[in-house]
C-alpha cells in the first residue's frame, strides 16, 4: 500500500452554485497521495464541478480547497496560477489549440511556466515520447485521431511535471479500443511518474479498470466513497483475425 | 486607356491617394482600438474571464450608438470634436477622425464575434495551465481566432472604403468624391462608371487577398 496518510487534495465543506442551482452542496473529500481516485454518478450529479473546484476552475461559494499543504481558496491570483502549473488537467473534448501544432500545444504550457526556450524543446519531445507521439510533432490537431488528440492533451498536462492529474471524462468521446489505450497512458503516468490521478467518468468500466478508490456522487453530494480492487484495463484486440473470430462466434 | 481617364489622370491619382490615407488610417484605428475594445467586450461579457457588467454595458452601448448613427450624420455630429483634436474639420486628415471612430466600432463587433466562436474549453485548458488573462488572450484567444480576425478586417476594410466615399461632404476628397464631382455633377457618366469599375476591382482584390490569408492561417 502507498502512503495513504498524506493527502494531495482535500475539499472541506465546499458548495458551488450556478445562479439558484446548487451544483455541489457542502462536500468534503480527501484524495490521498498516489492514488487513482474515481468520481462517478449520474449526469448532473456534480462530478465535473467537483473536479473543477480542485484547481479552482470553478471558484467555490464556500468551503476550502487544499492541494498539498497549500490552501488554494485563500491564495492571491498569482499564487493560484503558480499552483495550477503543478496540477495537470485533461478534458473530454481535449481542448487543444487547433491553430497550434502538436509541438506548440505542449510547448505553451512550458512557456507559461517560464521554462527557458532551449529547455522547452527537449521537454516537449520527452512528453510526446511518453504518450507515443514523438513523430507527430509538426501536425495540427485537425490531422490527428481522437485518441491522438487526447495524447497531445496528456503530454501538455504532463509538461510541467504535475503532482496531480485531473481528468474530466477523458475517454467519453473515444471508442472502446482507444479508451483502453488512453487508460493505459493514464495508468502509466500514475505508476511511472507517481502522479495522483482523479478521474471523472460516467462509464463504470473506466472507473473499475484503473481506480483504487471511487466516490459516488448524487445530486450534488457525496453518496459514498468505496475502496476497490481495480480490475485492469480490458485488452482490446483489433486484429482482423480477432474480428472474424468474434463475428463467427456470435453467429 | 479611355481618353477621359487620361485627361483626369492627375486628379484620379490624387483621389486614390486620399482614399488610401482615409482607409489606411481606418484600418489602423480598427487594429489599434477596435481589436482591444472587441477583446474587452468579449472578456467582460457574463461568464467570461473579466466579467464586469459595468464595463461591458458601457462599451456595448458606445459601440451600438456609433454603429447605429447614419454615417453621414455621425460625420456632421463629430465636426466640433474633429475640430477640437485636428484644429480643423475640413480636409483629408480631418476626415480620418470620424472614419476612425466608425472603424473601431465596426471592427470591435467583428472581433467580439470571432472570439465568441472559440470553444470555451480552450480557455478552461489555458486557465488550468496557470495562464493569466493576458496570456489567455495572446497565447490562446488571438491564436485560435486569427482567421476570423482577418476575415473581419477584410470585411471592415471594404466597409471603410464605402464610408470614405462620402467624406467629400467635409472636403475629405477621395475616389467617391471625385466620382461625384467630376462624374455625376459634370454629367460625365462614363467617368463615373470607370471610377466605379476601379472601386469594384479594388474591393475584389482586397476580398481575395483577405480570404486567401485567412484560409492559409486557419488550421482548424
Ligand atoms: N457553468 C454552469 N452554469 C450553470 N449551471 C451549471 C454550470 N456547470 C454546471 N452546471 C449545473 O450544475 C450541475 C452539475 O453539473 P456538472 O457538470 O458538475 O455535472 P456532471 O456530474 O459532471 O454531469 P455530466 O455527467 O453530465 O457531465 C448540473 O445541473 C449543471 O446543469
Ligand atoms: Mg461532467
């Protein structure tokens, strides 16, 4: 087991409203260092809002957010921006800059962190190698598949060596095979880089395959947090032989 | 070359020069003032990074008022203001004042529209990477909207040419004024038609260049 004692992210009595509508109501949650933590629940349960509160993409109406030893909710804007550089985030729709090449998309996060230019290119290459896209540096996102776009987004999120990776439905617009590939990358990040991962999904398979603890949300509150044994990422064989075999078996 | 064009060669070149000055200054005003104002309109809008009802409503109202003025009336209305800052309200230089004002208002709307087309997720990504508002604008928003900004500037430029044609009322000169004075008022309809042809060719060229650039820089 890992050092469960330490926490990386802690929400204390956090409430977030949009107008009259309360998206999350008085939630408290501790995410341990080094775990893959899942958030699951029905549509509108407040999963994304809870995730987005963790890097203050949504500013809570009340309550506190701690990341590591730092309380984010009381920080100045500048300090908050610095803290965000240590928290990577990926999204369902990848959110790449379509007018930047793969390389530029990754490089911009280093630029924001004031990494000197001569160090950037090596780091960009390293991150793209990690996600298996080193040979696509000069392409634009429009020239890539969905899975490849998500890899670029992951490389971008990794560039500044984050301690935490927030994933909002990272596989929800991908097919099952590509989902497995992306989950493998996320698990690698967790295992090889020791990054704490929080993953929002409405797909039970995704959550079960890699999470160690899962928080179930319901109508803006935490229903329960359970510890699970991750079931492993389903292997997805895309060989033509396999298709034929499955077709015949089903017949 | 038709005789009549040769006869008025000097006047035509001068008129073209005046039009270039008026349109050129308008383009500058569009870029230097319209671009920031449009960006501010976007940023101050509800739900955006610098959400600010007061700034948004004020700018929005200002832009709307300028744009809803019939342009001829705006020119006349602005005469005291023009005189205040240029020392005179007459001539090509003075004509650039009302033109610049309509130019920034015109382009700022198009800038705002282009920025509104950017998916919100891109901004989420930028903010999550720790970008400041300034960095979001320069490293994300303007990059992502650049082809829309060029298309907008192209359309604005074509409007500025049209606006500049009435600046004869305050002695601004230009091609439109030439066509009125030498073509229309002196019953030289052929001269007027030639001038119109020149204008059409000019507009076509601008349209072609603008659209070509916009297509080239659009990687979406
Ligand atoms: N920016 C916003 N403005 C207004 N309401 C919002 C906003 N974001 C979320 N909400 C509302 O807050 C509630 C929770 O939204 P949230 O996106 O966190 O749900 P979710 O669990 O992620 O759902 P989904 O599975 O559909 O993504 C929903 O009712 C939603 O309509
Ligand atoms: Mg969601």
